[in-house]
C-alpha cells in the first residue's frame, strides 16, 4: 500500500498504524458531530448477490452444551438479564471466520467455536483480522482500570 494512501486511511480511522508486520483494518466507528437538524433518506431497496456460509446447528448446540449460554469473555447471560423469553440465547463465534476458510471443513464445536454475547461478538469483528478471545479479554480488563 502506498504511504500516502496508508496515512489517509489512518486519518479516517479506517486502519490503524502498522503493528509488527500486520496492518489491522478497522471498521469506521467514529461519530461525526453536526449542529444542525437534518433528515436523511434510508430504506431504498438494493439487490445484492453475496456468499453465505452455512453453519451447522448441531455444532452450535454442542458448543453451548460444553461452554454454557453465558458469554465466554464477559459472562453476560441474556436469560438472567432479560428473562425467560431470551433464556438460552447466545451468539456462537467461529474463532477462524468461515469467510477466511472459504470451503467446507470439519468444525470442532469445542476448539473452533465459542459462545459470545452480541456486544462481545460485535467488538471481536471490529477489526480484520478479528480479535482473539485473549485480545478481547485484555481490552475489557484495560477499560475497567
């Protein structure tokens, strides 16, 4: 990547600076302030063709049976907070994204999958490559100081 382009992307918070030999791509999350009230158009129907990688529901079930339905990183439990309607609900995260594997493979529900709450799951995917569970735990620990 040319140096000027790298600097421009860093200034827009679309990538962070180099970390070792890896550049970590960040999703844009900056909120821009505006003093005036504005209306924006949304809801236009746009057709898109994309790949969707199938998940195995039995592997998901085995992951949750092994780890439980609380977030592996922060301990959040939907049923405890929101009641019976959400009891048992949890996202299941692939430690290695299916989009990176790009083919069918044999998933190990214990070693390849982990239950995460929606917030932790979103934060894991704010960077590319995705954060590891240890990196996310360190972020939480650092922010609680």
